[in-house]
C-alpha cells in the first residue's frame, strides 16, 4: 500500500467533509498544512524554493504526526460547523442532543451519521461492529469531556476513521 | 546469444579503452543486463557498479559475488584482461556461477538476481509477497486482478482523489467487458483533470528533476530577484509531450515551444504549440532540440562553461535514466577523453566516466548559457569566439561526439540516437511506473514492466496516454 501524500489527503478530506482546500488545515490560520508547512513531511515536493524535486519513497518518522494533525483539524472543523448549524450540517445530521450531549448514542440518527462517515471517507458502508464500536465510544468521551461531549465524540470518531490504514493508504 | 546481448558485447568490444585503468570495466553493467534482462536491478536501465564492487575506482575491490565472478572469468587467460576479452568472457562467467551461492545466504546467485536481492550481500534476500490460500475473506481479490481495486487506485493515481461509493457500485454492477471500458473511461476523465495535467499537477511534477527550477533566477511570471530564464516554458513543453496522445519523444526532438492556458469555466488546462518565436527563448529554429535547448536548460546547465559537461550529464540523467556520477550508462569511446579544456579528466580515476561523458558533451559546444551576449543561443564557433584563451587545444573541441556508444555529428544526431534507444523508452515508462507504484518493479512485476516499455516504443508510438491505458489492465497494476 502507498500513503496518499499531501494532495490526495487534502482532496479526499475536502470531498468527504465538504471543506474547501483552504479550510482543511492551516498553521497559524494562514499557512496550508498540506500545501506548504507539512508538504514534504507528507510526501510532497518543494521544487522551486527548496530544491526538493522528488518525494521521499517512504514515509518519514514525522509523517504520522503531520497526518494526524491534518485529519484532526479537518474533522474538528466539520464537527464545529455541523454542531453550530445543525440545519445545514453535511455529516453529523439529525442528531438529537440534550444540551451538549447525545440524547441516545444508539439512536438511528447516530447510526446513520456514522454510516455516512464511512461512506464519505472510505466509500463503503460501515459494518454493524464498526457502528457499535463508535457508538460505545461516546461513553468514554462523555466521561472526560463534560462541556462538549457530542461534538468531541463526532470529531474523534471522524479522526479514528480518517487515520485508519484504509483511509490514509491505497 | 540474444540480440541485446550481442549488441552489448559488440559495444563493449568497440570500446578498446586505452586510457582507462585496467581494473575499471564500464561495459560490464550493460553485458550483465543483457544477460539478465529481467533482473529488477536492470529495470531502470543499468545495474549499479556496487552490484559487484565495494569500490569501483582504481584500484577496484569486489564483494563476494564480484570476487566469484572475477575468479570464474577466463581463469586461464593472462591478466590484465583487455576490455574486448573481458566482454566476451563475461556471459560465460555469469553463467558459470549462476547456481552458486556466493554470499552463503541459502539463495543461488541467479535466484537473487532474478529475485531482486543482492547476490554479494548475505543480509539481502529476495522478498515477494505471498498469496493467501483463501482470498475470499479479504475485501479485494488478493493476488488477482480486481477492477474495484483498480478503480480506486487509478482514481487516486490520476485524479488525485478516491472514487465515490456510487462509482464503485456502478462498476460492481457492470459486466466484465463493460468494466474494462468503465476503467478506461475513468482514466480518460482523470487525464483531463487538473491533478494530472495542470500546473503543479502530477505530470508537471514529473518534470521537476529534469528541469531543476530555482525561483530566485526565474524570469517571466513571478520573477525572482535575478530573472535569467523562464522555466515555465520547459514545464509546458514537457507536459505537452506527455498528454493528449502526443509523442513523448518530442520532449527531446521538438523544434517548437508550448504555451499553457490555465483552466477556466470548467475547461482543463490546455497546452498549445508555438512554431515560431517565443518571448524569452533565443535558440533559432534550426538548432532547437526540445527540452535540451530551452533558455532555462542552457542558462542553468551551460552557464559560463566552454564544455558544458553538466548539460550532457543532466540530459542523460533526465531522459535516459543514467546517473553518470554513479558510473551508470558508460559507453566509453576509444582514445577519449581528450581533455581539450585541460580539466584533468584524463586521470585514470576520472577517465572511466569522462571517456563516455566528454564525447557526449561535444555536441553542446555551440550552445551558449550565460554571458557573451548570447544567452540561451546557438552560436557557431562559440568556443573559438569566447573561450580560445582558456586552453591551447580548446578550439579543437568537435561538434561531433557520441552517445550510447554511437557517433553523432551534432546535437540533432545526439537526440535522434537517444529517442530511438530502448533506454529512452525504459526511462520514460519507469517515470510513470514509480509515479503510480511508488517503487521500482518487483521481480513478479518485471514481465509486465518489460512488456509495457516495449509496447510503448512500438504499438503505442510513444504515447504516454496509450501506455497508461495498457498499464491499468496489467496484473501488476490490478493486483491488491
């Protein structure tokens, strides 16, 4: 398998999470993670200024850190938008909340959102085991985050799938 | 004896190196690869000297495999062997130790050579993924061509993003022949994408190491602090030759330039031939040779030098796949190097490469880089006009030279030999192989790879697009 590298990672996250190229991840709010700051670490090139003409043939020691950074930023952005404006949500849709908590982590809406997560990120439906695991994960998150447990769970569920071998490699 | 082996031996026989140290045998890699054409070590054109040597400069030293080969090579013939005798005897010596295990790692030399490991290194073993007895439990048809896997791979390779679930489901519903067409259609669509053909797209990026851009001396759009030449013209010409069913040989033989029109209103980036003059390009029509005579290539590789060895080495590296600094692709010419410019290249440690490099450079003698009022131009008698005082014999540098062991009259002849060679086809296909696989061909993939570059120079008429259509239907590409 091959790591997707910066362009494919950006494109796939953008398509799956309905984010523009400049909305996925940036450092200091200005510099693109995938196109500038971490481009070489993620397997890209920097030909014109840094004379790096070819990508590394294998991932580097810091590639996982950069990939984590990008996926987590994109997932956090999608969750923030969907929870801030549920009516225009694109991924986390129809979730019933009690305050900042999921009313029922095993509800149909939760399962549908999780299946949508797999469909968008991995182009396949989630298995029942996968849905059960992420539904159960909510309790772990809620035990540690009393302020925004539902949004944090959504972010980390997305992060879990988005940092899987199946998503990052092909 | 295969035609390729016969040619390699003939070329080696023609060498007759008189000025090269007796230890150095630059023709050996070519004879080795002609004997083992399917060896993965030969996939990119030439086996490295380190395959047999721990040190290839005089006095040479050998690894375990090289030592065994040396012992098997015409053992009764007096030493040192001349190059012709060496080349004639090498195939038999290779055969004599093929079934031995020189490095004692329990795999025969031939097994290692064909298996992609090093026969002179006990820590190197052939590795090949094994196929499961029952592949049914996997998502893909492991070890078999899987069109669903191919759709995902080609979408990511050529479009830069994964296919949608809907596209995958549509493919799964289609019958076999329809699936093939769907894959071809998907590839065609991807090759129109900006990810593939646009500025900084996949094909554009393939050209980085050939062009070696440097923004601080760029002219034209987004100029640097010292604008000398515009490499955007080089990228446009290169991409043009690689897309839309164009002939990839024109990367070297084009006597035209290309302009790029960025994508707009849903239309992809387009590239258009410019047959006349182009702003920033000074070389006259008669002396244009594609990527080798652009203003950027000449400015950055010739610069202020009389005999621009860097230009020839960069051309050889970029388009024929040989890194001459690693002693790849050596085809020494008898009585070379002449060392017209008195750089000391006749020293034994230098001559083993410069007997190939210098005659390969002579056809560039009249192409000017910087200075002398002719930036990026062909200037007849350039050496005589501007460099005559640099060395007593410097004006004797001929415009004729040699590449791949074949004599040429000028750069046009140089290019014709280059683009007609298997090395050009191999280097071009190798670029795309590494682009899509991320690695050199494995032993298991070598048959597909060999068929691919041979078709590229015959049935595909050097069209990268046709070659890529062929690629996605290979077992190598379609096996998860």
